C-alpha cells in the first residue's frame, strides 16, 4: 500500500443560480466551519469574513437608500454593457459617506 494517496473531492450537488451555488456563500460556510479551530484558524479564516460582514452592516446603516442600492451585494446585476454606470460622482459620494464619523 502506498504511503501517499490523494483524496478526490466530490463537488456537492447544488442547483445553479441559488445561494448554495454562490462562491461567497461557500466561503462563509467554510469560515464558519473553522470557528471551532485554533487561534490561527480563527485569524486566517473566520476573522476576514466577519470583518467583511461588519463592514457591510455598517455601510447599510450609514448609506441612504439611493447610495445603498449601488453597494448592495444582493441587488441584481445588470447584463447591459451599453447602459452608463453610476459614475465617479456616485463612487465619491459613497466613499465620503463611509468616511464620515
């Protein structure tokens, strides 16, 4: 018997275009699995994901609905490449609002 063997990972069966199929969801799920591990596991796997979620929650509270609509990760993505985007002014307004104490 060989000392070395390679485990083959089976891709879980998930419906396309669902939350479970989202790479972000899978990353959050993996981070949650590491939460019971070592301090290193926490610092490298859990803390970065929590920081993203806290930043997102803070942004949701600080931005008015018009600006939040431009940031909301749950908002549908436009397939239209010819329609103009919100532009630099919108980006600057969002950044100013997030920098406000």
